[in-house]
């Protein structure tokens, strides 16, 4: 009898492709929502990305009742409370988050407050606190990497206590994720590269970590294939709508994969580096991915070898001896990183970032050991192991 | 028919086994914190008075230990004196039995969603490392390899035997004291 067991859950309706934004009014009406509020940030508004969303709603006679466009990169409990006040004052009945990870997390947290009541979001922090469905909530991602539109987690900073509050509940999942290529068309090259490598890392770790399962595998491999095939094309031709859509879908698929299989040491190191050195998450993912795969190699040789098919295609896969496929997968990821460095100087080592000191490596290693994602890394990681990976990633 | 009749007995036996294992583990956690400096280095990071619980949901057997300072843990055999700070909860008795009978590694049980963490996840990761170290010490290598993700390569037989003997002695002493009390 096998002890294998897994859980898989993703009730988010994915609305993807050309003119996807124009489906928002119909979908909101289906949930009896008539007074939506948009939660976004100034960058999204300045880039004109709200215009097609607003136009799509207005053309169907659906008025956007309120717009909050001041979500900071690290959203806080105060911001969440302020937005909830606006929501209540304007008698809104639904939320549309338009933006990257911060705007989406903020939308999730605001939805908790306006659905459950009160002004103190901190009291809903933790896992499984929410017991009821929340207000209708839609997400329109404007980056292709975080996968936040399909994850049941939000992180909000408690400014007074100086800690990050995690919120975990399946009720945080949006009713719909709207993936429209227009929303990522103007992403600058280095953000396109970093966020796509974030998706690549989500998918690769999802496919090689301990909680991998047949359903998450299907999403992970599809995501790896899409990033491999489209990223460099988009870097060379940023206005390539098809390529942009492929990357956006890859991000969503990778998000579905990792939220059902978890991630490992790349994320542990990335979270610690982000906290200590303030490096963007996607950059950290791209930076650490090959070094962690090398560290885990003997525990993940089989699945990593399988990924070669999706990274390089059937010809390279069949021409590579089975015993060398795992190493070839790592080489393929390194090759992609080199190509990105050539195009937008996306750092491949900690030294290349210019923002990390060698003296900080020990602190990063120590913090990484206490990160929740390390539990799902296929290999046990000691402080010396983490330090040796960091030293390899240094230069 | 026979299976149906035996089912309550099997359930009772599992519950008793899990309860006994929690009692042993609770006392052994206290003991390893007294004999092993590496464990103390891990537990020193816990706030003093920190209460850690492992429990089977909803009201099954549990173990509770408290960090009393300088990395030392104290086993609370009569339950928690106040609300616990961190709880690792098995969703079902069967899941606890799988882990505590070494049919499923703790890390695999986490990956399989058999357990929930209520509290600070980073401290749960730390306590999991302590539990792994305990299992590596007190279980025969062949059994320990089934319980932990990776058996520590630097744990050699003399150190293991000596530490295990000291831990078991302290556990036995604690049991005797409990009976006398």
C-alpha cells in the first residue's frame, strides 16, 4: 500500500486572453456586485493601466465607485484600514485589485476587513481564522511572476510592531483572475525578466519539492515550457502581445502549482535576502535558482531531468542521455540567465547586485533556516549548507 | 465482520500508542535540552516562558513543553498552565500514528498536509529541527532514517549511544517521579 497523499485546490476562475478585461462587468454582475472599488498603486495608474479597466466597466454601464491608488510597495495595516474606510464610505460591494503582489495582497486584506468587520486587520492574522466567504474579489495582475492572483496568502506589515503579518485562508482566493496581455505590455525589461524568472522558480521548485503532486506537476511543467519559449522573445520584442500573454499565463500556472506543492530553499534564501538586503523577490529567485538546484541535485535528479523536456524541447531532451538530463536542466537555466544578463543586466550573482555585502551572508543563512519554505526542500539544510550555497552564489 | 469488531480495539490501541509516544517525547525533549548543547542553541531563540504543543485534533493526546530559559525545556505533564504560543496539530489520530510509528517522516507529514501550524512558522521550523535531532539521538539509525528527512552525517555512534543513554535515563527517572507523585 502506498503512503502517497496530496491535496490540490484552486477555485479561481481564470479569465485569460484578448479583451479579457471586458469580461469584468459580466462576471461582477454574476456575483450580484454593482459598486466595485479598485485598489491599485500610483505606478499602475501613471502607466495608464487603469484606463482599459475603467473603460471596460463603463462601456457596460458599470460604475467604478471608488479608486484607491496609493498602495505602497510594502503594504501596511494602516493602508488596509484606510482603504476599508473608503470602501464603507462609498458603500462599495466588491473589490478589483489591479497591480503586482502588494496591490493584490492589500486587496485581499481589505476584503477581510470589509467582509468580517472592524478596523484591526491584525486580529485576522494566521491560518484558518476566516470561516466565511468574503465579498466578491477580482484580481488583474500587471506583472507576470508573483502568481498572487491564485494564492490563498497575503502579507501585510504591522508598522507599529515592525512585523509582517501573514494571512492564510482559502477565502482569500479571488473569485476571478483576469489575465489580459495589455496589462503587462509596458513592463520594463528588467522587471519582465525578474518576474518571469520568479514564475520559472515557482514552477521549478513546485516540480522538485516534497509536496509535489500530479496536478501541481501538470501546471508546473506547462509554466516552465511557456517561460522557456516566450521570455527571450518578449525581451527582444516587448510589444509581443502573444508572448506577454504566454508569460502572464505561465505566472498564473506557476502560482497554482506552488500554492499546492509549496516551494523550497530558493525561496528561503530569497525571503531572507529580501528582508536583509532589500533586493526584489524575482531577482533573488533568478539568482539562487541554479545554485540551489545543484545543492539539491542528488535528491531531485529524476524530476529535474524531466524538466529538460520543457526547458529545451523534445530534440535536446531525446539527444541528452538520461543520466545527464538533470545537469542539462541546470545548464539550460544558467543559459537563460546569461541571456537575460546580456539583455538587461539581471544579476546572476550576489556580487553583481551591488547591494549585498559578503559579511551579510551568515545573517542571510541564519534567517533562511527559519523560513517556513525550508520544510519542503527535498534536502535537509544545515547552516553550513546554506552558507555554502550562498558562497557559490556570491561570485 | 471480524474487521468491524476489531476496529474499536485498533482505534483504542492507536490512541494509547500515540498518547504514550507523546509522553515519551515530551520527557525526552526536556532531557535532550539538558544534555545537548546543539539543541540548546536552537531553543535559546525561543522566548522564555514559550509554550509549545503537539496535539491530535480535535481533543486528542498532546504534549506540551515550556522554554524555561537558557535553552532548557520543561515537560508539562498536566497540561498547559496558560494558552500555548505554538501548536503543531495532527488533523487525525491516523496521521499522528503514521508519524509516531515512523511510517511517515515528519517533513513528509507536513508536505502531505497532515499537520497544521498555529503560531509563528519560523519557530515551528526550529522546533521541528529539535524534534529531528531528538529522533536521531534516541532511535536506532535504521528507524531514525525513516523518521527524519536526512540522518545527520556528523552524528557518530559513540556520541549517539552516550546521549541516548543519558536521555533515556532522564526519561525513565521522570516517569518514576510521575508515578510516585
